[in-house]
C-alpha cells in the first residue's frame, strides 16, 4: 500500500475530507507536530491499493467536485518528474491520467468563509 500526500491549505480541510468520505476514497491523516513551521495546515494521505486503477476515478471525482463548488478553490498536482499542473478546467478523465503519475497534490481554498455553492447529487437531492 502506498499513499499520495494531499497538502490542504486554509479552509480546504473540512470540505475536502467530506468529499473523500462521500466518494468513499480511503485516506489517513498524517500526524502534525505543533510548533513546527509548515506551509500547509495539514496533510491527508490518500491510500492507493497496488494496481487499483479505479481509485484514480474516485479521487478525480473528488477533486473535480471540490473545484466546481467554489471559484476560489484550486488544486495543484505535482507529478513524479516535478511538473506542476493546475487542475482547474480539466475533465475528470484528464485528472485521472494526471493522478496516475502524481507525486503530491495541493488542495487550496483562497476564499475564506464564503458560503458554498450547492452540488446536486445524481438523484437530484
């Protein structure tokens, strides 16, 4: 089992975890030490089952929903060859292909405590 670190910034932690749970993407929390300077407010490790390509579809859906729900949200993917890709405007299938070669992701909400736009479920709820 390997993990993909997701660095969460500002107000992105709660909505990102809620989307992971909603889409049943497995994750674990990395312990953070107080008093140690960090760029992000936390790290969530996305659990990758070896050879489970379907996991990328779930994570791509989470990231697409995160970005779509508020214009102040950004996702930046750093690939294994240190290429940086901004995920805004990418389709879920494009995100899937990029996530397969990702080394880490940054999940950012720069908008503060604005109300979220509602996202309708597939059943209309």
